[in-house]
């Protein structure tokens, strides 16, 4: 399962990424955040700053919206 995450804040760092790392069939493939440095700091291969890029990806099976 290919996962996209929108939001690179505390919930993503403390809850979502660690949780998906426990699921062997899930892979976070893209993280989106308005702060490109925050998204890159998570160590996920692909990042973007526009949530529409995540939603437009055909290969994404699920999206987590981790924003206020």
C-alpha cells in the first residue's frame, strides 16, 4: 500500500510515520507540507508543497491528512 501524507508536523513525526513503519505492507511514498524543509526532514524520498500533487498520484492508495 502506497501512502501519501499531507502535513509534516508533530502528528506525522510522532504518530503516522512510526505507525506505518510497523506495517510491512505500507510505504509512505510522499509527504507534502507548505514548509518544504519540514517535509524533507522526515527522510521520505519524495516531497512536495502542494497537496494536489499528492491527490493526483495514481499510485497512492491512501492519504493521511495530518494538518490542523
